[in-house]
């Protein structure tokens, strides 16, 4: 293995704020302490939740690193680690807000082997969308033949949710912009455009009624589910927590499915082509502000990924 340097480039912010506070700094390379592995990052995903964290809406301390998703190569293994070897290609996640760096240290239980056929960029942005989508689907417990409405259906999580559902024979009414309708149809979903008259358009499509709603965009879709007559316990949101509490809906997320076996199984589905994770754009670390500018426009199909 190449010699491990003492310092690395890492995305940081020193104060709460908008994307202008993001910068790339020199930081010490973390160690592979007992129970942990050190990974040289090949790609790291970005996610909407990181914008909320950076603005101080979630808690934590500054200065801070950033990022959860990553894929890379194990370059050091700490004591008391079994089943992970130096040189292994892995997908993983960090709870330390640290994946957007040239190196990341995580517990060995937070990495899984990267399938050989899985593209590095897709692998780097996989964990949050895959496990969040799995949690959202599990929360509403759909059955083949049921009809589920998905908001933000062409986004990172929404696109994954849509494919998990249609692959299991669930009828998906997919809310998205017109530009994403052809892609959604290719995934066997029935797209519908958001905006005025949405409830009526959904009702026209759902001749057998709506069984569940999965919201990946905002509170208006939680309330839409209630207006459509969906029981609150079959409405799930990954983002509108206040609205969920207000109506009694569910709000599951990636922490509910943060399990290496779950991530590994989902990665295999992506590697096999059963699920597509489009890469909307890639950016070098030095353009991290531009990456978040594109993300925060809210119309991205698939994932945006940072490359060290």
C-alpha cells in the first residue's frame, strides 16, 4: 500500500451559515484506532441534510467536517478488526461528519465490500440514499398491487424508493417535474407533475385509491396524503418532521437502517442493474460550494458526488 501522509485535504466549515462558509483545509489524517479502519476516499456523496447541519439547524459544534457517504480503499486496519483487509474496496458511512475528505476513519462495522461492477462515483454516493429509501419503504410496508404516491420521485432518495417499490410490483404514482417523466416511466412508475391541481391529477390516476404516501420533498406532501384519505400510519416522510408529528405520520430515516448487511444487499441490487442511481454531477473538493448550489436548487435527478 502507498505510504499514508500526515495531512490531507478535507471539506470544513468554521461557522454556521450558507454554502459560502464551506472551504477545503489541511487536516491531520485520522488513525485506524482499535476497531476502526482508515479508508482513502475515492468519492463522497453530498446530501440535503448536510445543508441543514451546516446552518446549525441540527446541532453539533464548529469547526466541523462534513459528509456521511463514501467509497474508497482500506489503507490501514486497527487492532481488533476482523473481516476487513488492507487494499479492500469498500462502501461506507461516517457518523462523524467526516467523509468529504481524502481519508476517513470509521468503525469496521460501517463498511462493506464494494461490488466489483459498481462504479466508484455511484458507490461514493450510495449509503444515505439507499438506506434512507429502504427505511421509508419499510415504514409504509407496501404490498404488491398497492398504489403508493412518492414525492420528489426522481431525486436521490425518491428515485431509489420508486425503484424499490416497482421492483416489488407496487404501483407508483411518481410526483416530479415533466423533465423527469420519461425516466420515471422507464422505471415502471406513473409520473405526475407537481403544482396546482396535483390532488385531482393523482385521484384521476388512482382508480383503486391510494394505499400509502412516501414524501422525500416537504410538508405539503404529508398534508396531501391526509387529503387523499391515506391513514397517517401509512404516510412516511424523510424530511418534514414537524408535519409528521402534527398528523401522526412516520419519519423514518437512514439511522433506522444503518446496517452493513442492508447496505451490502442494496449495493448488489445497484451493481446488478436492478436499481439505477444516476449521477447528476461530480465536483472536485475545491468546488464544493458549487456542488451545494446545484443540490440546493432541489431539482437534481440522482446524486451529486465530490471527488478528492
